[in-house]
C-alpha cells in the first residue's frame, strides 16, 4: 500500500535573535493556503507582530504565488533596531584643549629656537568661553519582529566634574568665572587662580608669565624668568634667574644670583638669603639669614633679627633692623638710608646711560645676524641666542637700577638703623648726604638716626650721642 504524500503548507521562519521573519511557500499550495489571509494567520501563529508594511508585503507575495511564481522564500519583516544614545562630549575652543596643548618652543623668523620660552599652561580670562558642552542622549528603543523591545544603550554622561569656577551658559558654553589657568586633573575641570608648578621652572616649563599668583614647588633654574601680576611663592632655591611680580615674594630658601639674578618686586618680600643679586623691592624686605654682595633698593623697611648684610650696596627708604652689618673679614659694605644725595643720583644716571648704550650695541649686532642676507649657521644661531639673553639681562639690570625720581634730594630722612649685635669695620652708612665710615667694630645693640644735621646713635640704654664722637667713626659729607 502506498502512503499519501504530505500536503504542502506555508511556513514562517523567525531567526533566533528575532531580528527578521521570512515566509516560505513551497510548490503545490492550493489557492486558499497561499492567500493573503492564510499567510497573515501563519505569521501570527508564529508570534510575528505584523506591521502595515509587513501586511502589504505578504499581500504582494500571495499575488505573485497566485500568478504562478513558486516556490517563494522571502523576508517580509525586519526588526526596528534600537538607536543607541550618544556620549556627552566637550567641544573645545581653539587653544583650550588640555590634551592637545603643544608646549614645544617655536622658531622665530630667523629660525632660532628659544628653548626658554614655551607655553606649559593654558591661561583663561574671566567671562571667556573655553568649550561647548554636548550632553549625552538616552537613545531610542527598537522592536523585534515579535513585538518585543530591543533596548537602546544610553550615552555616557560626561566623565568629569565641572568646578564652580566655570558655568554653563544657556547655549551650553562653559564660561570661566575668574582669571587663572585651566586645569583638568583626576576628572575635575576647573580654573585655578594660582598657577602651580609642581616641579622646577626649567626647560620642561619654560619661562613663566602669568596674570595672577604663581606657586613654584621646587627651584627656578639659571636664566629662566618668572613674571606674575600678583604674588609669587617659591619653595625651592632661586638660581641666577629673574623674578618680577606685582605683589609679594615668598622665597624662604633664598636667592643664589651669581651676579646674574634680578628681583623686581611690587610688594613685600620674605626671603631666606640673597647672594649676588640686583633689583628693587617696592615694599619691605624680611631677610631670614643674610644679604651678600648684592645691590638692592628697598622701598620700605629692611628687617631680620638674625639677618646680616655682607658686602654690596643697599638703599633702604624705611627703617632697618638687623643682627649685623659687614663681616669679621672687614668686607666693604654700604647701606644708604633714606633719600640719596644728588651726587649719587648723577652716578646712577651715568650707570643708566652706560647700560642703555650696551643694550643698543647688542641690538645692532642682533639685527645684523637676523638680516635675511646674513648666512645661516650654527655659530650665528648660537650667537643670536646669546645676544637675546644678554639683552634681556641688561634690560633687567636697567630696570633694577634705582632711579629715586620721586624722592626729593633734600627730603629729610626719618628712618632709623637698629643693629642688634655688631657693625663691622669698613661699613659705610649714607644718611641724607652724610657718609659714615666705621674704622672699627661697634658692638650692639645700637640705634642710629638723623637728628637735624647730626647723625645720632644710642648704645643699649645709654644716653643718645652724636655718632662722630665714637672711636673709629668718620662722619663727613658724601663725596
């Protein structure tokens, strides 16, 4: 006996991930089995969620089969895939992306590279936009062919926190609220009002030029410059470098100038020691140990109960309180108190003229080397670098020279000198045009001041007396 052949039927195949469904119509289907209604019923039995587009496509397939096309194996429905969210991101304004900061020194027009000048931080001004913040999106869920949800992956939120020194404007721009330096550290973006150098100022940082406060954790190496409009704090040693600040200077370790270092301080200074440096301090100077072989102008007081001045020349417009002046080796040491004499001012004018002439000579030589017709060579490039540094040195020296313009020559000196331990031999004091030269030691505590035209002194609790009556002391008009 023969078996009856199986009657062909349509079938719907759904892929394992439910991302697509296809209809299979074998040869030999009767008209009813291949009708649109039948195909829709088979799809629903398989759990397919029919969309309007899927119904339309099944109708077209049924019509093609009725017109003689067979067999048919065709996809009629695809899942609606989810649209994943977009991660939040920052669109940086030009020059503000911390990860793209290029601190390499650039060559000038002559091709010379100044390795002392490089940009190691990003300055930001108040109300300056630094970036546009693009928020994350949640995304849109999709549907599989059976009507199930295909969950979208939400975009990631911004992987950093924004400090209150930055605010988000209505157009989603990040705007600085203070002047400072832009910092991105440990996932936190902020504007710091203080520029902090974690290490030393050297070739890794280049010269520092900052509108605000500067904190330097280690040393300042030879020939580098630090300029700040506010305070400067240096926890390491200041080598033969150049410090300019509009505020106060705190350098408790000290300055080793080696006859090259300069100071130009707009406020007060607290310094461990100063050796072979030049410059001016508009406010008061507190010295912890000694000032050696330096030339300084101090606009207010000079104090240091353990401080000594050895060699060099200091001009102090305020009071002086020190432990010692001079040294046991009879080192020539000069201290000018109050306004300078007219003759001293003329000497300073001559010094200014000399420095200006030297600067002009060096600039002329530099212009020749920078001329396009001058052959380019390693020797010339090295000489240009030397000249640029020497010009900067001379300009710093010129700026450091005291001018005494605002103080009348004949102004009365009201300052006092108080020495706690010793004034050594070969110390010269100049007070309102009078020169006091010590030929022998004078033990302290002693106070010295000008009373009328007479330089007075007081030893301990003794009665005040004219200083010229002290053995070994010469009191004369400045020569």
